C-alpha cells in the first residue's frame, strides 16, 4: 500500500489547517485530556475551566485514507507539523471548530499551542505520551451543549484537523514543470543570442558570399570535471525519460561529455546560462530538472572554467 507524504504548498493560496474538529475517533489515534479544575489540581473554584488538551498532529504517523477504490496511508513530517501550527495562528483560525467534521460549532477556541520538544514537556504532566515534534493544543470550551453532551459524556475523545495539504510527489512534479519552463526560456535566449551573433558575423565578412569558410577559434581545455558533470547530467536525464533538457541542452552536454572543441561564443553562453540557472540547482535532488539541466551545461566546474577562460581571453 502506498505511503504518501503530505506537505504545505505555500505557493497555493489555500493551504494549512482551517479548523480543529472534536471527534470520537481521531485519525492520529491520540485522545485529548479533558481538563477541569479538579483534574489539574488547582485551588478550588466554583466552575470548571472546560479546557481540552491533546495532540492536533503527530509527525511521521501513518494515517489510513481511502479515495474511491484507492487505499493508502499519509503522514506529515516534523517540519510540516511545525509550519502547520504556525500558519494556523497566523491565519487567525483559532476560533474555527467543528463537531465530527460535520457541523461548525461556536464558543470553542484554541487558547494554547506548542510543539513537543523533549521528555520534560508539559504533556507528560497529564500522561499524554506523544512523540517529540507533536503539535499539542489546548481548547477552551464555552459551549454548554458541547461540554455536557459530548465531552463529559465521552462521545468525543480527540482532535482531528481540517485543512488543505498537498501530495509531495505532485507538488514536486509541478515545481519541476515550472523549473523546466524557466530553464527552457533561458536556453531559448542563449540559442537566439548565438544565432544573432552568427548572422552578424556572416553579414560582416563578405567572403562568405564567394564560398570561403569562416574560421572560428575553438577550445577544449576545460577540466575533466566539466565532462564528468555533463556525463552525469545525461545519465540522470535518461532516468527521468529525458524530460529535463531542450535540444540545445542535449547538444551542449554531448559536446562537453566528449571533450569536443567549443567556440568563444559557446563559452560565453555557457557562462551566462550557468550564472542564471544556478538558482534551480539542488545537489541533494538528482531528479530535479534544475539539477539535471545545470549538470548538462557543465555544472559548477563549468561555471568556474568558463568564467576563468573569459577572463583569460579578456572577455570579462
């Protein structure tokens, strides 16, 4: 059965936890503790405090889900749990509450929120054994019906969040598409620049009209690391079914891998491309198109060499 990581897609206007529901069976299987004055052993007063304490989200805990015929598990990382707790308050959702995810209820407010950091956590005082990284909340219940008919009767036993999270794989795929489009735009600009320079050169040198060949100085003294980066880029691109490069990128990678001579204009384009495309490179993600495309053009070694070569030739 598939296990899917859910995360916050903060590029999307709709994300995070909108409300907290009090339910009989919480998906995270962690009951809350109904706190009244007597239970927390404070000085005697006349009225109950009516506070519920419990886990809102537990990190790395598989939660069963079913959509149509598809069955799978989802989970949240510690980072996502923490960020969700922050956004919940930043978006002013602490007064949003529902009963069994079915109807909104008034006069329930989240009054306390924290992330469990260690064994000395406040939750341990109430025998709530939850993992480090858990998002804990305390909720004030001023709704008499909810307190008397659902909390005191034991009909509800835990918290369950309501909100919008994204499938990590789908977010990654979407981000990759954006990266591809941005990288393709850069490569198109590079190709157009090269074409304009060739046209200008042909126009300037009238010898081409008589069939004489224009000789361009070329170079292949780039280090082995440049060729190795291009080779690795080609291999990684093949693993993702060649979706991470344009025709220009493939040509450049093949030249560099095979240690072919490249012209001064190509070196300029190489330096320009790598200078701008570096923001899409992530050395820890070998499937990201930003990483693969960057390697196809020689990677960091290619950037260093092209910059050095242009300075040597007085072009920078």
